[in-house]
């Protein structure tokens, strides 16, 4: 078999110890790897590279496409950018895949049957970091979700399920509240599910879904989620397995991929030879499956399972009564190598298939462009006069536009309709949304003319948001109480 080029970073803290151990096992099992090493992390930060990596490291990453990364230390202090975020964004690693598996009876857990894979969208949602302070009192973050981005991650989850012989994919959203963004994600999920009749599907609202996951994780198989929910859920799920230190994170893009343990660089135990290499080793197993060396991945994973089943444990998972022998990193490494070719007897035997899943994920559905009509505008203003009386504001704005072709439909405060006939009990902040609509399509020039009236009347316009219809369907949500 031809060797696959990979980039390796030994990282900081316990990184070098566990990377050395993991590579020793992978190579002993027959992994065909051409390893090129880069230095990233603490030393690079301290040399003044604010994103923790130099140009050469970046070139190697781009060339090799597959990155096996030990944990790094982000020095405390301002101005350092996370290497992970930089790599994830720059290499287009859109999918974060985290298998969360219990290893009972080898390792204690409250959920012995748990075997869930979290597939998290990794590039969109609230993580664009587009934030503004708009008024004295109000701050905003934009939640941007795209149809192609959602389609890609959902199809990835289904392809992953099929390739790994999993039976069900569940989507979590909050589309009862966010009908546009999460609503679109849910809609895409329903649409793409039709292409996979062999796989069961379900959708849950993220809050109840999380509660169920915490209570009965064995009812889930693969869960696909938008970025923020996925960020939270993947940590919850890892913790529930009872062995967060063994967790694996695969970051997958169309061309590039990065594999790592979910724990950090553990500076408190660095250099003592006692760190558990399992998280990083299992990340190596995921990497081998990704590069088409499924057989070797299987050999390593089964030998590792046999080792922990035999009660050979590093200090972090050692329990009197359950464990047999407390070992160092090097002893654990040798114990796994001794068991290569063996299978676990109590734990489930692993089998992987060399099924490339990215080809299917790359093709997006052809969608005709929808007819887009501009039918109104939301004008957001800061206003803090007249005791913040919604009626007083409403009358002023109505007078302002009485000759305009746009009609004032309503004013909302924190999303709640406060004019006309609004609720008066709620607290009003200094941030108001004035919605103007027209029964027929309007032009941008008409919006500018409307804004000029606001300016002439000395209103502070914070921003505007156009109201569009797509093929006759509103592309905006209604105000609460509208
Ligand atoms: P940590 O995961 O490094 O350590 C938390 C606790 O778990 C410590 O007590 C540690 O000794 C123990 N632990 C972690 N991994 C272990 C292992 N393999 N074997 C045995 N014990 C282990 O989290 P932290 O202390 O919050 O972070 C330390 C540093 O790691 C920080 O600089 C942080 O920024 C960085 N970090 C890096 C990554 C990454 O590179 N992906 C992820 C998380 C944290």
C-alpha cells in the first residue's frame, strides 16, 4: 500500500509524550504513513506569531491535507488567536465529528449502553463573530446559516451513518423560535432524509433533545446539529460517557481534515510519563479510516479495547476494584502493541469499512433561483424620549410617513409588538424596530426616501433590514403579537 502523507504536530504539555506513544502503536499495527512534522502552539506564540503557527507550517498543512494534532497550550493573555479556529476556518473543515462511546464494564459510567456520534456544523451560525453594540443598552450577534452549509453537514451525517452502519440520524434545532435559520436547517433535514430511506430519522427541539440525551443516551445514534448547539452538546455527550479524556474530535472538510483528542495539553502532568494516550490514539484510528486504511484502524481499535478490558489503565481511568494494573504511558503503549491482532471479549468488536463519503457530500442539489421581491423594510432606531412610550413613538413615525407609499405596519421592542395595540406591561429598551410594508414591490430608492424622513426628524437609525418575498413567500418572521 502506498504511504499517505500526513502532517503531525507534537504540541505542548503532554502532547509530545502521547503523540510519540500513539504513532508507535499506529506504525506497529501497519499504518502506511509518510509523516511530516510541524511546530505549532506555545513556542510559536511566544516567538510572536499571534495565530501560533508560521508560514512553513501552513504550507505543509496545505500540501499534506491530513493533520494529526496533539493538544497545544494557548498562553494566557490577550491577542492570541486559537490555532484550532484558524485551521478550521481556513481549511474549510465544515464537519466536527465526535463519537461519544461508553466503555463499560472496562470504565465506569452511568450510561453503559451509550454510543452516540455528534456531527456538528463547524463554520456557520453564531460563530461568524459579527457583533455590534447598537444603542446604549443593546448588543447584537448575527446568526448566519446558509442553505448549502446546512445541506452539506446534513448529508455528511447521513453518509457517515450509512458508512458506519448506523441506523438513525436525529436533528436538533430550535425552529419553534428561530423559524428562518433553524427552520431552514430542519427543512433541509427533512428533504435530504428522503434520499436515505434505509436510515430512520427524527427531529427534536434542542432543549428537550438535550434533556433526553442526558437521561437516556442509548436512544440516540447519530445527532446532527448547527454550530452552537453542537458545541455544547458535544461536550455534554463526551462527559456523559464517563471518560471525557478518551474523546476524539475529527474536523472534516472537502479536501482537508484534522484529527485530535478533545482534552488539552494537561500541563499539570506533563513530562511525568503518566498521561493517557488513548484520546489521541483513537483520533489516529479515525484518521486511518478517513485515509482508507480501515483494516489497520480496526486492528488498533480492537487491541486498545482489549487492553482497557484487561484492566490495564493509566492513572486517570484507574479504579480500585475495576482496574488490574496502573501503568505509565510507555507501559500502556506496549500493552496495546502486544495485543495487536486480538479482539475484545466483553466490549463490542469494531469493524470499519473503506467507504469514501465525501464524494456524495460535495454535490449540492440544483435549485432554481427564486423570484425575489422587495416588499418593505424594518428600520431600527435608538429612541429614549417621552418615557419610552410606544404610543408616542408610533404617532410620531406615523406622521412622518403619511405621504409615503410605505405603510407603518408595527413597532416592536425586543421583538414584541408594542404599536399599534401593543402590550404595555413589558419593559421597553431604547431599541425599536419600525416595520414598513407595501402591497406591491418597492424600490431601494423608496427606502432611501423613507430613511431621509427619519434623518430629517432627527431619529438615530441603527440599521435597516429589507423585507423580501421569495416566490411569493415571506422571507422574514412576524413580530411577536403581530
Ligand atoms: P486539560 O484537558 O489539558 O486538563 C484537564 C484535566 O484533565 C487535568 O487535570 C489533566 O491532567 C487531565 N488530563 C487531560 N488529558 C489527560 C490525559 N491524556 N491523561 C491524563 N490526564 C489528562 O484542560 P485544561 O487544563 O483546561 O487546559 C490546559 C491547556 O490545554 C490550556 O492551555 C488550553 O488552552 C489547552 N487546550 C488545548 C486543546 C487543543 O489543543 N485541542 C483543547 C483543550 C484545551
